[in-house]
C-alpha cells in the first residue's frame, strides 16, 4: 500500500503541471453565459479580439501568464454556470508531419522522395480528421473576407502557419488566413529562435531544385520598440541604405547569440542567419514597418493597416508571387532565381552520390561580364578597356509629338484620352529568348533575328511618318547614324521592309526563354488578383471599363497586392542592370550587384526593346485602321485625341462589335489596355507647347506615371 509521502508527491506533481483549459466550445459557452463580449474579454486579458476568437475556436492556445489568468476566469464562470451534460475532455496538441531535409549537400535537394517525421505544432489545435490542415480553417482577420484563391493555407505540412507573420507590441503574431500566434520573444535573438522553432512559418520551394522560402516576420512600430529597436531609423543618406550602427545593442545581441547579419546589415529589411547544417537552412527575414520597409509606391496604404490586414496583403502576395525578401524590385529578381535555380541535383558517376550540377536554362552560379556596349559607363569592362564605341540605349518611350504636326481636325477634338498597357514589360517577357552564355564578338555579321545580342547598325535611312515616334530611340527621334541596338529593334526595322547591314555585333551562342516561368507566375498573379477585384476576362469592353473604375474601392487590401505585383515586374527588370550606389563609389570599381549572375543588362535591354517595338507596332496599326496618331507616349501609356471621353469612342471595332486585331484592345491581361485618364484636348496641347508630356499627367492632379526601372 502506498505511503502518505508517495501519495503527496504524486498529487504535488499534478499541481505543478501546466493548467488545463476546457475545450474551445466550452470556453465560448461560459463567456456567453456570463454575458461578456469577446472584445471585453480581450481587454481584460490584454490581447486582441482575434486572439480570443482563436481561443474559442481551437486555433490557438494562451501561454503563461495569460494562460493562468484565463483559466482562473473560466473556473469562476464554470462554478456559476455549470454545463448540462458530460464533461468535455482537455484539449490536445496538434502534430503534423515534417519532411526530413535531405543531407547530401548544401544546395538543391536530391530528387528522391522525402520522408516524414512527426513534429509538434505549437499554440494551434488540430481540426478533427483534417491532418493536412493542422491549424484548422481559420477565418480571415480582415474586415472583408479574402477571395477563395487568396485564402489557401500552406499546403506543406512543415509550415502549418503559412509563410509569414506580423508581430504586434502585445506579442500577437498575425499570420495568413486569420491565424494568430502568441510570441513570447522579448529580444531579436529570441524572436529568431521562436520563428525557426515553434512558429511553424515558411513556404515550400517554387522549383524542385530550389530552396524553401525563409520565414518573414514583419514588425510593427510597437513590436520594434519592445525588441529594443528604435521606432524610426533616421539618417541623412537614402533611406534604403540606412541601417543600425554595428555597436547598437540589438546588433550586439544578435552577434552574441551566434547569429549573423548579411552585408546590408540591420536595416528596414534585415536577414538573420546561421550557416546551414547540411541542407537545413537557418534564416529569418525581418521587415520593420516604421522603417519604411513597405514603400508607399509599391505597397499603397499597407504600412498604415492593422497587423491582421498587413498579414493578409503580404500573405496573398507570398502565395501568388513569393514571400517578400526586400523591396518589390528585390523580390522580382529573387523570383527569377527561385523559378530558375542555378543548380540541380545530378548523380556523380564515380561515387553515385547526388551533387549540385548546372540547371539547364538558368543563368548559372557565376557572374558574367557584359559586352562593352551592353555595360554602363562606370563598369570595369568599359573603364579598363577604354571603350569609346557607344552603348545600347534601349529604354522606354518618352516622346511628345511636335505641335506643328497637329492637324486642325485633331485640335478641334474635345478630349485627350490616355491608354495604359497592363504590365507591358511582363507581356514582353513572354517567350522572350535571351542569351545564357558569355558574348562573342563578330565583325560584319549577317543579321539573324533569332540570335539575342547587341548589333551596331545604321538605321538612319528608315523613313517613317513623323506623326509617330521612331521605334529605334526612346526619345522617338530619328537616329542620326550607326548605333547599338538589341536584336528585337533591328528585327523590327527588317519587318518594316528596310535593309539592315550590321557593322559589328556581340552575340550569344547559348540561348533560352529564361523569363518564361517568371512571366507565367506573375501573369497568373496579376490576372487572379484583378479577378478577385471584379475585373474578369469575360467582361465586355464597357463592363471592363466600369469595373476598372471601381476596382480599387472593392478591396483596398487586394488593390495593394495588385500594385505590388506591378511594381515587382518593373522593379525586377530594372534590377537586371542595378547601378552603383553611395557617394564613396569610384568609377571603374566593381559594385556588389556585379557579383550576382542576375546582373544582366542585356536581358533588361531585350525586355524593354521588345516592349517598345510592341508599342510602335500598335501605334502604326492604329494609324492604318483609324487614321488617328498619338499625341504623346510615356513608357506604357499613350495619349490619343478623341471625340469622346471613352476609349470606346476611338478604338477600332469590326462590324460584329469585336475589337480589331493589331491595335490597342481593352482587357485585364498583360499587354492589353485600360483607361489611364481623360483631360481636355486644350489641356494636352497646352502641355505640348511647353515641351511637357501629357502622358505623364493624364491621370490628373499630382499623379505621375512611373517610368521606372
């Protein structure tokens, strides 16, 4: 028979166990029986209403000291309002399968199927009979429900809580699909450990030979201060180059905990990591909202949203594009690599082991110097060689027609209507063949429109209607003599019926459609997001214009996602030729961007050349079909004189009512057009007389069209 001492020891052990709560349904019953709202309970527990909702639907569990306080309250209510029926069982902790990381080499995983091992999923209770969704199916935390396509939970069981979380000052970490986790971290190293451990955050690779996306933690101003960071990051340099000094206490904490920062340091986007163990990455991306991590131009209004809505916006972007890793320009470039990894797993014929090998169609692992005419004036290949032979000038249009070339009929039309091509650079990237190898130098080669490269050609003899911009220069002016052009520009001169005789060329023997998967993913993201905003492919042109007029008001969060997708396209293309930054740079020195394989100004030139040629082809077809000529062009925006306020008043339609092929067509897909703005013809002519571009201001007010790389 057990002694009294043994019995007391057993009872004491039970008392020391973590407090157990009644099942979620019982928690809700007790609160309702007491007549207390979720908001009032949240105030008492010093947490958010969404967190209380999660306690009552089993999506998360409180942690100490909130756990003990909540249990005490529930016990008091249970004494006052006893349940009628059988007592419920205590909640259980969810377990989800966790694939084991292959440990062959640091790089792409070998293509054998991965095995699974159980791992505990913290703070969120499993939904019955739904092992693939261990966090249940939580409702969105936005004021407006997310669209079905945008509300998918992470399919990979290793990341049950999605790709990211937004941390508030009270320790609530808001994830995708309305999930709220309790984060106990009080320092940055603790936050990193929590994120890589019990948080269950991350996203699976986009390509079988790529890498999983590192988890992203977005810090509100209150969360940043709680972790010892300044609320604002001040300085006199460009904001994107600001960072904490190396002697800042938080930077020292990170170093003391054996974590490292990347070369860009602790700035608005900070990457904290340890060296990978085998293929197991240990890396967390931080974004600080109050340090302007989310640029207003790319993420309109997002920095001012509530944490749950920030999580929704970034979560939709992460699901449709990728988990943000910096600015939208950085993410655009990273997406190229994620979809076309430089290496893949290959079997070593000698040892039989899996080793990294070149992935066909990728840009490889080593940076590649451009040909001198493809480089920038400060590039080492230019400075060290003394190159004086000129450069590619493949840029987007900035052209205004001379007022002397306006007819009386045009001047008497009442309106100037601006059309904007949807993601013109993205449309140009479709099926675009680019060079994958280093350039070779040729003298007097025969022109071949199928070979990507740079050609020195004299196109000054090409005669075109002066009411249209020249297709060969960004200013729209006629070339004065020989100049360097990308393949698409020269091919267009040949398409127009003119003889081309290259003097010199830098061409690439290995070619491929490197940007195709990038185009496909971003096109799908763009079209799906527009559809969620009510702008679908099945709309006729009149309904399309009406839907576009209202789409930003339909759902501001998804409108911000759409803006970020567009910025990802332009920024990603611009990053292919990133220039040196900082006052200390000296001409001829290498700068950091040159050390990555994706510093490829020739690919950027190919995209812009094709986009500009596509624009000119439409302008020429419009003139042939309608007799109308543009007033001005700025990048992907063109302004036409019009008898009415709508594009329907001048766009060409067949007798059947269908748009005529070859000209500008309205629609929601990349390359089709939408209304940019309407002003009076008198307003447009007034700007043209001053040498200003009406396309820049056609939206009205202070809006300026982004021409940018």
